[in-house]
C-alpha cells in the first residue's frame, strides 16, 4: 500500500473492507481505470473489460495462477497482465510437504479427535492410527514421488522431499516437448535420487507413493484427476492438491477414499471453494484433510506478493517493463 | 506375533483386547513370567517386579523412551531392559517437521474451519490466516532451528529442515560434556548451514525460530519448558514437542499462547495424556495444534518396533545378547 499511496499523480480507489471485494463494487469502480489490482476471486472477463473501458492498460493479479483471467478478452482489449510467480514458490512447496505428511499420518482426524476431547477414549494399540510413512524404511526402501506438472513449485517440493530420503521422482510434462535430460541429470545428482523420469498419466498413477498435483488450472486440466486415474493408484498412496481445485474431480476422489482405492488425500484447494459446506462429500471422510487455500499464506510471502503486484501495476500504468508480466501471446 | 508364537517351549499370555492393557490384568498375569513385553502405558515399578517374582529376566518395552520403567527397581531385581531405538527415528522426525509446518501455517484451525463448514464464511484478505514461513525469504533470510536435546531424532529432523533452506542450528546438550566439534563440522557441511552451535537454555529460547523439544522425559527434565523459557522466546516463534508431555508446563504454554509471547505450538504429546479432555487449557487456543501421540505411528515403523521388541524379549529370555538393550548401569 505505501508504494501505491506514495505514487504521485495516482488516484487510488481501494475496496474498504477486509474481505473479498463485491463484484458490484468492482464493476461500479473500474470504469475509466488505468490499472486494476485483482485477486483470484475477481473474474477478469469480457464484462470486466467492457465496463472498465479503453483507458485500462494493466491488470495486476495477486497470484501466480491466472485462470480467473480471460486471456483472449485481455488480448483483444490490449491490456497487459502482471502476476506474482517465484515469490510464492517456497511457501507453496512448504505447504505441499505439510499436506503429504498430514494426509499420511492421519493428522486431520488426529486434530479433530483431540479437539473434541476424545483422546481419553482413544484405545492405543500398536497399529492404531497408523498410516504409510513418507520416509523410506527397511520394509519400503523405494519411495516414489509423482508430480503432475513439474514447474517451480514441484521442483521446490522435490528438493524438500529429498531430505526425507525419497528415492525416485516421476513427473508429467507437456507431451509436445521432449524431456529435459540435463535438468533430470542435475536433479538426480543434487537430490541423490536413484531415478527421475518423465512419464505419462497412467504410469504416474500406478507408480507414485504420493501424487502432487501442481499444474495450472483452467479448462484444459479440468478433472485430470478423475475416477480412471484414481483407480490406478496404489492402495497406500496419497493425493496432494496444492494447485487448483478444478484439477481434481471431488466426487471421484470421495469414492476413491470411501472404497479405499487410495490411502488418503491432502487438499489445499477444492473445486467450488470457498463454497464448501459441511455436507460436501469430501468432508465426510476422516482420511481427507483439507485446509482453506493457505498454500501461499505466510506473512513474508504475502508481503512479497503484494509488493510485486503493486510494482507490476505501477509499471503497467506508466508503460514500463513490468517485473513479472504474463506473455499473453504464448496462450492465445 | 509370529516370532513369539512360533518359538518352541514358550508359553505365551497375550492381552486379548485391541486397547491398552488393564493394570489388574497385567498384575494377575505376570507372576512367574520370564519375560514381559510392555508399552509406554504400563508402569514398570517396584510393585510390578515384586508381583512378577524372581523368575523375571527381561522387560522389553515397545518404545525408545523408558521413563515408565523404574530403573533402580529393575536393577535391584536383576532384570534386563530391551527398548526400540533407531527404528522410530525417521517416523518421529517426519512428525516433528509436520508439526512445525502445521503450527506455523494455522493448519489446526484450518482443518477445523473447513470441517465445520465455515469455509464459505471465510473472508479472504491478503494477510488472513497467515503465519510465519518455515523456509527463508528475502524478509527473513536467517532461519534458526533450536533443539532441546540433540540425539538421533533431532539430527534426523535437522536433516529434513535443511532442505527447507534453514540457515542456523542451535542445540542444548549435557553441560557436563564438551561440544562435539567434529559432529558440528560434519553437520554444518552436510546441511550447508551458516552456523551450528551448542547453547544454553536461555539462548535456545531467545534465538530459535522453532524450538523442537526432543529430550528424554522423567523427573530431571520435567517442565524444562516453563514460563521463564517461554517468555524469552521470539513473538513469531514456534514450540514443537514430539518427545514427552512432561517436558512442557501446559499451563505456562497456554498463557504464552493467550498472551502472544510466542506464535504457536505443535504438540504430539501433552502432560497427563491421554486424559486430555475438551476443557484442557491448551485446547482452547486456535494456534495450538495437537495430535494424539502419533510420532511413531506408521505401519512400517510400528512393524519395525514390534519386531525388535519381540527379538529383545526372546534374547532376554534365553540369556543371549539383545539387539537393543538399555545399559542400565549408566542410569542408576
């Protein structure tokens, strides 16, 4: 905020409440704007651009993802798009590892059990409340981490998991490109892996002990984790989604948990969030642990994101080079 | 169980229920026993030895800790003690990292919020639900992990944290011994740390971003984390206890959270567990995340522990060398 407030010649209109901005307020206030700083919950679509009008030069989103932005409409209206990559990589990687551990170790059910005062009734026995171990043991010397999408966050997550002793990494990539063998060699050596390989979806499902969903959202990837994928997964495997809710078919996942095709799931995002009410099928299962989209929610990272978004906005307004601009031409 | 059942000439008496064994059943069944396989919840004290009688050669505990065993009484009755170190190191280190992440990222409150169907009412704002980030950022380039006790689990926890980019490690050790500089040098290089140093309790409290309590329980360490220690900690620091509940004064911790001396706490153990009812002072605080003593609760580790405990028992009965025997003479 100081960056924006202290900018000379800038008229600043700020949503006054400490919650997501109402659509009607947004549409009432964007006509004639030169730039708009938006968040994931603001649909930036044809309606948005038409109401904003031809003065609009830049939209700066406080997120690394931009599936809430209609890129075709943006391009048509000759508006530039700023985003906040890199600054949230570590926070989301931390959260991804946390969710893998929580899902494996029954942490959701554990927290609830203690919170509800049920611990005194908890009958201890050697295999009660057990789950599959993330780090390898003599019984499970091979631990394979699978990544659906292998960008910055996935690689930062892999780096953390390596220290838990995981042995193999598999990942999916754009089938149109060939695998980056130099990257694979570097990661294999750096993380002392026994193997790293690009695979197809089928093998990702069959071989992974944990599948980390870390691909972009949008129509192309909608429900890429569906019943067919989940049915192929190992019985003691874990699904982690720290990307976008749309990638996972919630009904299929609820069925997978109910019928024990997989062990558990750790979700930072759910399709249709935040409208996830207590009767949602995923909330019924004790081995589905869900946190409310907090992947990047650390003070330090959100300060980094807000600073970058403000800088993108100012650069876009004055027609200068933006610190982080989406290359829209690559997508339309 | 197969190891014990298939042992010729062994009469096996097994508690028939899938919960902790009743004291009265235990005392009714140990007279004349040659060996007893016990768990943390079985007090192995003078009463136990007197009732078991002179036939008792070995107690094999299914745990790495043995503060439930009266070593003076054990020694007096010339009984040997088996335990299960090493096999649970990785599982507890995994859980320690999980608790540090959960405490920092409001995962306890997050799980509860979603579970109770409150996500739709959750008003998103850039700094809502934020916590301090475990991995370093440009705003917090120095991240110091503090260990109260620096044994196997602490070192395995450090190895995992190193991959999150933490920069400094401080730890407490037995003041009677001098610091192990060779170990420090090795760990510093291996984990690419900027610094590693043995410190006193005062410095551990003042300098740590996360304090990991990983020391043995018992009278000597009771309430070592007390009001005085907690008052010295940083405002955004985190306390993790994956050792024994007795090490932390729960009332002092509740006050520390209430009055915001520290940011949050992640506990696998609480003094007086499992009798932690819903009115326990620690359960009132949203930033105190508690799981029901699941540090070693993975299938693989519990199988490793039960196998080792059975082997210790059999070796003790036949007077052979035990795979893992407590050197009782060091403690009495």
